[in-house]
């Protein structure tokens, strides 16, 4: 049994690896009411009263947001994790860096691995899709642990049988009463017709034959059916029809009636009729769109969160790398000036500037308290977020034009009666323009322009990403400045003509046009939030146009020549 390499990503739960924010879940090793009442000593992390613990954990059907708090708590502390590769990919970023991850292929039939690890005092997790006690071998693993007299815990998970229909907009019962039957696809032949809703798991292959079996068992051929692949993920897709027309319904959707890719859940019953009206997940404006965000991971965090809320799959590709200034003396004098009261204002025109100042503060053992008495300005919302994370609330930020020009437009003139000091600290990149300095000077301020960091072109992204950019694998790209246009094309090539080009403002649009790019979306104001909103509105309009014309809803990347319609 070989370890599975786990790809690390940004934790979805606050706190460093190995911790879970309280009160999300009580961490193993902390006193609980049961311990207190029984007079027992609290457990150490990763241990039960007998030394170890095995937890059989359901991780849900795919959407990480459906992971239970208890599951997240255990994942953050596990010593050994046994799971299939898809499940590992789903939760690897929640594990400790030193957690051992093993492929479940061999342990499924040999739970002795779990028992041996628990007896050595480890916290062992065996992970299952959905719920561990529904259509899985967890019961056998639990029995083996009980027979070996080791501590075992069952952590329920959200089952695909209920979650996938909910994500498809299909109610399994119409009210507080009702009847639901849940079976695996191999048991379909035993399902006689009845008024109950039938949920079939494992229906990804040969559904046309299943429909024939159901009709032969007495189900009317007009009975509504729906089949959903890759439920609760951004690859989800639902096809709705009737049992008697399954083959035609799948063909019209561009899907082979015999085989498809990915797990599937089928629903047969009257609740399917509500799917069109209640569908909420697949109808998100950017559902399934692969969106390129040419920013660093730190800069792109809030943008990606907003894109995911719209149903998109964001992918960050840094186009610049940030490096310290060649001569650090300027920044050292600026920090000293902030501490000694040299400045009336500090103006930040990027999140990178905030980060550079914060790192210099931490180098000297300082924190946000050193800004006491200094007014702080932010050029826009992303910079303001970085300041708030530092513990500083901006005093000034442009509401509409979030740019250096917009900041200058709302900057107050120097008043020698109200302002005891006329100096403004302006920590910026080495390539920053002089426009803001000139405007502040006109307003009577003395701006000290300090190089806080240098920007250099980032290394090219991996070959598959470059090929996707040039070959139309991305549905959209967000350009937040002219430099992102120039640098992305410089390191990765020109985006394909089918890719939707979204820009933050007129200057960025002008640069994109100079490189021969067709601008499809422009934010109504220079704000990344407004830019994502504008792209979402564009996606919603594309969807509405396709539906009005009776055409399939397709992403831009599916419109390129040679693109094949597929379920992933």
C-alpha cells in the first residue's frame, strides 16, 4: 500500500493546519462534559482513553461546504488517513502537513491496518464518500474494530442520495408526508411500481436499460425521471425527461445513453416535475465556467470567493512576482518616521504595499499600534481588506473610481490650522507612476514616495495552463490592470478568441485592444467586485439568450471548434 500524494491548497477552515477554530468542533484532547462527569483525564490529541481512536468519517458527496464540523475537526488532527484518491483530493488541504495518507484500495478488505495503527496510539481516519453507513463497507470496518476492542467513532456524512437531488432542485417529498425508496443501481430490477419517489445511486452507466427494467416492472413510461452527474460540484449536470423517452432525452442533451463519466444519482417520481422551477445550483450565472485570474494567490482570494459564489471555477496565474527593494534604507526610514510621528497620512495604493510595510513592521517587532495618530488612505477595496487584516481601518477610500486618480479626487487639501503635519507617506512599487504625487503636491501636501517593493514578471505557468489559455480551455479571464494584460500575454500567450475578456476599466480595455483582444465585459467602476458582478451579468445574459432560442446552455469554452460535449 503506497502513500497517496496529497495536493495542498488553501485551508477552507480558519487556523493553521492541525487546528480548528472554536467553537466549530471540540478538539480531541480538550475536556468535555463526559470527561468531567466521569472523572476521566482529558485525552491527548489523536488518542482515546485506550491510547488511539479510529474514526469512520463520511465526507459528503463532493461539495466541501457539506463537510460536517466534526469531520473537519478530525481531519485537522489525523495521524493516518485511509481513503480513495478522489476523496483525498477533496480534503487533503484540511490535513496536517505530517499526516500519512494511504490508498484505501487494499484496506477496504483488510481493516487490520486500522486496528494496528490505533493500537499504536494514532488517530486514524477511514474516509468514505457520502455517509459511511450508506452503500459502503464501513459497517464491516466498524465490526472489525469492535471485535479488536479498539475505540471507534462513526461520523455521519451528507449522503448523495439526498444532497444531489437537493442541488438539482428536486424535492424527494412534496410535504411533511411522503415515501422515498433509495437503492443502488444493481437492485433496480427489484423495484416494483409505486407512488414513492425512487432514488438510484450508481446510475452513471446504462440508464436507458434501467428505464426499460422499471417500465417492465410496471412503472408508467410517462413517469418523470432526472439523472444528475457529479452532483454538488461545479461539474454537475442534470438531464430531465420521462422513462419512456430516456434514450432520446440523453441524446438531445449530447450524452451517450450507455456510459458517462462521473458518479450519478437518478430520481424517478413526481418531484422531478419541480426541477425546472427549483433548480438553483446549475443556474448560477457562471456555473462551471473556468475563469483565469491573473493575480497572486493572496491578491486573488476574495475575487475567487466571489467567483465561486457565482458557480465559477477560478484559477490563479500570477503574472508578477513581488520582491524587496534593492536598497532597503528608504523603507527603514519610513518605518522610523511612522513611529516617531513624521507623517500625517499614509496612502496605500495596493495590497502589496500594505504587505511590504507589514513585513517590515514585523521585522522590527512592531504592529498596527505604530500607526496611532496617522490617518490611512486605501486606493480600493482589496487594499482596504489588506489593511483591515493588519488591524487598521482606512480613514479614506474612493467610493467610485478606485484608482490613484480616484484617491486624489477625494483627498482633502492641506489645512495648516487643522493639519499639524503636511507629510504623506506613499509606499509603492518601483514602477508606480507619479500622478498621485503631483496631485497631492497641488493640494499642499509633501508626498514622500518610497519604494516598498519591486515587481518583476512572474515565471510562465505550467504547460497545460499555457495550452488552455491559448487553446480556449478557459471560459473567461479577468484583467485588473494594463500590466496584467501585458504580463499574461508575455508569460503565457494570447487568450483564445472564444474566451470572454473582462477588464476593470477603460485603460485596461485600451491595452487589451492594443494586443488584439476583443473586450466583452468592462466593470462599471474600477473595482474587482464590480468586475466579477459584470462578468456574472454577462454569463446570465448568455444563458437567457440560449434558453430563449431553445438551444443548450453552453460555456464559451464549449463553443470553440473541436470542443466536445461531455460529462466530467
